[in-house]
């Protein structure tokens, strides 16, 4: 079994895996369109985390990490991820394209939050998302930390890839942080 990490699983892996590969999936966009009431926010003040939305361009890519799960760990990792991603995420199978061109594309599982789930936040401007994220904190930490960690991790694993939505949100948050600290 292979699992694709495109959000916190890129930088916060909390399960056993055999090995990992950097690569991408096609036909999707990474967006901060999912409320987080159980990790990066609370029900009274939900944070925002990433999900994948279908792209009009079938060649759009979302970079992340594929984790190979050992056969003996599949049940425990699946139970763990089903619980971790319980706030509106469901499983989907897609084709993964490894960065290493010597490795053939293969199918893997990912967790995606669709518009139909009750915590789907939907589209908003980068400024509106940043204003929501800046002060949200949940059991897993601050929402802005989630954005900063994901942006840093993406620069490490895919240094030549421009993730406009993620990096624009990071810049807007840093500006809000700077403005707040200068008061």
C-alpha cells in the first residue's frame, strides 16, 4: 500500500513506512479549502488546512510524498489515518508520478476533502484565508505553523516548483505577523 502526503503528511509523518518517494499527482490543485476543527483550530474558531480540488487543466500537478506501507502495518496505518483525517476526508485512488524518472508511475491512496463534507470551507481570497489562519490554534498547534511548515517542506522536496496558492498564503501570513509584531 502507498499513501500520498500533500499537507501535513509531507512534514509530520506519524506512522511507520518502509520508504518514501517525492513526486506528484496530476489534475488537481492544493487549496486551503477545508476547515480544521480537530487539529489546527477548534469548532468555535476553525482553522484552514489543505485539500485537493479538481483542476480544469489535466496537467496541473500537486507535489508531495508517497509513503510505502509495509504489509504488516497496513491495518494499523489505515486505522490511524482514517482517524487522523476524520474531519471530512475520504480515500481516493490516483496515479502517482515519481520525481525519479527511473520509477514508473503507480497507483496510491490519498485523503481528500470534497465539497460535500460539513467542514468544507470553500474558496476565499488569500487575504481572507490568511486572516482566518493567523490566530487559529488547535490540538496539533497553530494554523500558521501548519502553513509555514508546509511551505518550507515543499521548497525542500520540490525546489523548482511554484505552488502559487501556498506561497501566496505564506507571504500574506508573514505580512500579518510582521504587522502585528510592529504594533
